[in-house]
């Protein structure tokens, strides 16, 4: 990867974290650790890996009109990804609580107007806290955690059946991989050789109830996936070069997983005081919020 491209993606990553922190301060709450752990993944996907149709200009989110239906793709978040024309990629975000991070990534990528963030979680807005199929960048409603992979595999299978060269690229969280449906989907995708399915997993080691290892340990995660027939890479999820290279090392006979070991407090050590509950940040006092405001002020100088 060229140095110029790498620097641009790194700048996007920093911008994602900064935007999510600013939003968290403005709304007195937000999914901040998800931005810390997944910023480089989102930035590398939108900055280099995903093949998406170009947009004439960043889209400004509309208010909710009606549920999406055949012939009206603009009613889904796929419009921000170029509406998945032949040969282009689908991007499926499985953990819908990462939507705030996705919105920040779309802004950094020049696909969503930054004014759209003001509509976040407002009555009648498509910019929902838990993203749905009409939310920016959300191509489908992924339902309960762990269900998104079944939809992604189905879309990939359909595209492969009609020889569409486009891929289905997905981002998952490690916590949702504890579900039984996840493992059923991996088994089915491997059996049907759905090789146009590329899945990045944010392995930050935590979920809403605390550490993964104390709730339901998945390790050795990579070996388990391989035993189900998938091809697996395990990398440092903050290494932009590795994130990109892994997208080129895919199987032609099975789905490919990239397990991204990440830090839920990356570039925000102030979060470590919340150990082990990183899932959602809501300030408990004005003094705590002031501490984060001071951190943001210092962060914005760079």
C-alpha cells in the first residue's frame, strides 16, 4: 500500500474516533469503545478495500418515508454504498449498535453529509441509534446479534449463482459470534463454498456483560472457524497494511474470515477506567463529562 494511501486511511481512522467522541459528549452517551476498536477496520474498508459505485456528492439523510420495497433502493441505506450495481461490493454491518461508527466512517469517506449526524436518534429520522435497513450505510436490517451473517451469506450465494463478480463484505463483532446461528451459518457457507463472502470480525474481547472470556469464551476462535471449513486470517486490527493484505488472501472454495484483534480503548486511555464495562458510555457526573471534554480538547489539537 502506498504511503499516501496509508496516511489517508489513518487520518480517516482518527476522524472516526474524534467524531464519535464529539457526538458522545454532545448527546451525553454513545458507543465509544466500538469506535476505538473498529476505526481502522471501517477506514480501511471504505478507504481501500470496498469497491463501491462513486457518488456525485455526500448524501444528506432523509426523514423516514416508508419501508423499502422493490424498485425503490434509495429507501435503503445501500444508496450510501452506491446501490450495489453489478460487479460492485455489498457491505453488511452485522452489529447494528456500531451504526454510530458507520455514520462517522461514511462522513470521513465523503459518502454522507456531516449534517446528517445531527439527525442521530431523532424522532422520524433514518439515522437511528441501532441501525436498520433504511439507515445510512445499512443495506439490510441485521436483526438480533448473530443473524447478519445468514443474510450476508444468502446475498453472496445469490450473487455467485448469477456469476456477479461483486463481493459481499461484512463486519461482525466477536460477542455476536457466541450465538448458535452464527456457527450454523459458517457451516452452511463453507459447505456451499460461498467464496465471495469476506468477513472482518472486531475481536476486542468485550461485550455488554463484560469480558468475552468470562461470559462465553470463543478461543481458540481461529481454530474453531477452520474446523467449520472457513479460511481464517488473524491480524492486528489496527494495522492498516495487514487489514488490506488480508482482503487479497481469500479462498476460492470457502468464506474468508479476518479476525481483527483490537483494543476497545485504542487512542483513548481515558476509557480504561470503565473496565470491564466498555459497551456504552453514559456520563454519570458533570465532573466525569468534563474529564472527557478536556481529553477531546487536547485530541482536537492534533
